[in-house]
């Protein structure tokens, strides 16, 4: 019977190849052959150079944003941001991204959305057509987010260590939206210190905010989440490699990946809630400011950022915009078949 099944499978492969052969030979992709080497060729279209000097008007090595070869340079952005890779980074331009409307009509919650990756993601969600509710903790960051996001985006205070506040947040979401299509559970803290310097208090703080609060907030959100819906968890590349001083923090983020897989097993079939995660490496956010790093000397801060960037194969830290784009993808219907994935966004640090 096994031999018959193998013969059957071989026959099916032969038939599939016979059907696909005309497509494969029609020139969808041309790679490594003659004058078309290293190019992409859409049906009926001209080849688009990949990595050629001046491709689509961009610099040598730029990857076109589209198959028509167009690409733009995004200015470096925030003053003082450390960019050892050069003067510009190629990303889709704002007008192109704003016209996508990949989240049109979706109701979204972003926790920890008042700074860094969370605030950038909130801006992207709004630009993509979503109705967004954002949470924060400190009055200063909440005020700043309200100024950036405008009056149409509620920014509410929610202490991640207060489980009653987390349950109250779920009720607030129900009152505001009725149902929720997307949740980006981004709120969290880091604490980088030598293993021997951790205390019970520092350990509990990390696990209370990064693990416990997210667990019970998700539990409270399940009755509010629509069918279907998408939940994206913010994990960390620290959970995928061994990095000094990341011990307790990395453990909390490893828990994120474990929960993400278990929650899919519990809730995907019964509630059509799909869970995925993003795992950023070092990203240019306030987390890496001198104050957060405990460094007052600007020269020393620059040296630390240079050392961090030197450890990343891409030669630079990530941008909040790059993480936000990944979250938009996982929140959108384009990723409807993506379940249980943890997207590592670290410039190759964990694999090279």
C-alpha cells in the first residue's frame, strides 16, 4: 500500500509540473540567465533590475519598492538618531503607504502606544484606515501621543501591573468599538542588568508587566474580539539568542512566543482569532536613549550605539517604521493565512 501511495504521489507531481511548465517558462522570473541575470520580470513587462546602480532612481544596491522599479529614499528622520549605514534608508514613501488602506474599517487596540514602536504603529494604523484606541502609562507620554495622533484617537491610561485596570481596558474597548478586529499587545518593559544584580523585585516587575498582564488582558479581550480577528504580540529577538544582561528580560519574551503558539491551539478554531508575534532586535527608540541606558556623556552614548550597530550584520539599528510595517502586515487581511509566526526583525543578528 505504501508503494502504491508513493507511485500515486509521483504521478500527481508529474501532472502538476505539466500544468505549471508553461507558466514557469513564460518569463515570470528570470534569474541568472544571460542579460536578464538578477532581474525580476512580471508577465508582459520589462525586467526590473535588482541592486543595479540607479535602479528606479535609487542608489546602487537599492531594492525597488514595486515591480515597476520605483523606489524612494526616506530621510533619516529624528535628529540625533544614529545611522552608521549612511545618509538614507530605502523604504516605501509616505504617499505610497498612505494610499494602501490595508486596515480600512478595522477597529484596533494598541497597548503601550504612546512612544517608540507603539506610537509609530498607531500612526501607521491610522494612515492605513483603522480606528484606533491607544494605551499609555505616564501623563507626559499620553499628552504627547494625543498631540501626535489627534482628537480622533482615544489615548487612555492603563497600568499594566494592575489587573483590574487591564480588565477595565477590555470593557472600555467594548464600549468604544463594540468588537475588536486587531490587537497589538505592545506594552512591556526591559531591564538589562547582570544576572547577579537582579532582585526579586526587578524579576517580578518584568514578569508582571511582560507576562502576567498580557495573559490576563488577552483573557479579558477574547469575548470582545471579532470573528475573525488578529492579535499581534511584541516579543524580542532576545528570546532567540543569548545576549548578555538580557537574562530575565529574554525569559519574559520567550514566554510570549510560547503563549502565542498555545493561544492559537486554544482559540483559532473556536474563535477564529489568529495570534502572531514580532521580535525586534535593537531599534532606534527612546529605549536606547542616554537616560534609559543610564549614560549621561553623549560621547559614551554614541560609543555604545556604535557597538550595538557593529553587532548587527546590516550595520545599523532598526527603525520603528520597519517594525510598524510588519505589524500592519500581520494585522491586515493580506496575512489571513499567517498563523503562529514570530517575525524576527533584527538585521540578521540572530542568524548570521
